[in-house]
């Protein structure tokens, strides 16, 4: 038995979900930018309360660890860690891209591979390649896209590209085996919670003290103007 509250703030969507034994009980999502810091704790409390539980009833907290927005990841991870510290609950971390792939895996057979993409500005994306059984074909990376990107994999199988980083890649990746979804697929706590349930059953927990988001790239801030 498991009751897990999951958080995903890795992109502009602020998403919270409650799962019991992998079954979705409630979800709340805000698609408003910069809503994470002001609304996340309230969303967490409301989702749990509206489902008839209290925060003390939870068995674990799960968070999308990244890659994604630096600020969003910091807010999500710090909130999850805060709950874990205060309530003495375990922390589960889920790769954001894997949770995205889980949303579409049942729509494709073994002849297709899945490539979730998160926009990393300019022609760079955070991406990963998986099969429909969630086996990792290509590890998570920050990839600059050009006309040769994924060519070796595309020569072997059809690849489905999706996420907010995919649209800008469509003009570069023109291989006949490349498929770009028209449907918007964004990171969501609804699939973070499913993957977190699997980790909970295996007791795959993070060290709450030392855990940090999976930023993938070093943060580079803008230089202040002189004068």
C-alpha cells in the first residue's frame, strides 16, 4: 500500500498529483508562468485535503528531478524536501523526461522509439530516447539539434518526438522515420506518481539531506550591465 504526493515544476506547468497504489486520486495543474513559488504548497495541501487525507497520511513525496527549468526545479525539490523533513517521510525522485515518455508509451509498439524533448533555448533541447517498454536507448542529455541529429537511430526505427522542445526541431530533423506529435505533451505529476509508485515498492529513496535537482547543465546567468 502506498499513498504518494507527486510534484512537477520542471517547466512552466506547476503540477501536483496524489496516487494510491499507483491509481490517480487527484491532480491539480496551473499553466501560468511563475506560479510555482506562490502556489505550490497550497496546491499540495488542497490535493491531499480534497482526497480525504492529511499530509501525515502520506507514505512518501515524489518530485520530478529534472532536467528542466533551473528555477522551477529548485522550487519543486526544495518544497518536496521541506515536506519530507517536516513529516519524516521518504523522498522519491523521477526523471522528468521518463515521466513524459510514460504518457505516450501505450500508443506505440516496438517499431517506434520515444524521444521527449524539453526546450533548453536556441537550438538546444534536453532529451532522452526510450522504447515503449520504458527501456532507455539513449541517456538524458543536453543536445544541440542539427540535420544529422538522431540519424543513426532514425535509420533503424521510427522515432516519435514530443514536448515543448520538439516543435523547433522539426525543420532540422527531416528524416522519413521522424514523427512529430501535434498534441502538446508537458511534464506532469500524474505520471511522476506512477513511476514513483514503482520506486516506492523497491524502496528506492533519495537522501533528503544531500539530494539536488538534475540540472544537467551548469547555470549561466546574464551579466549585469555596467555603468
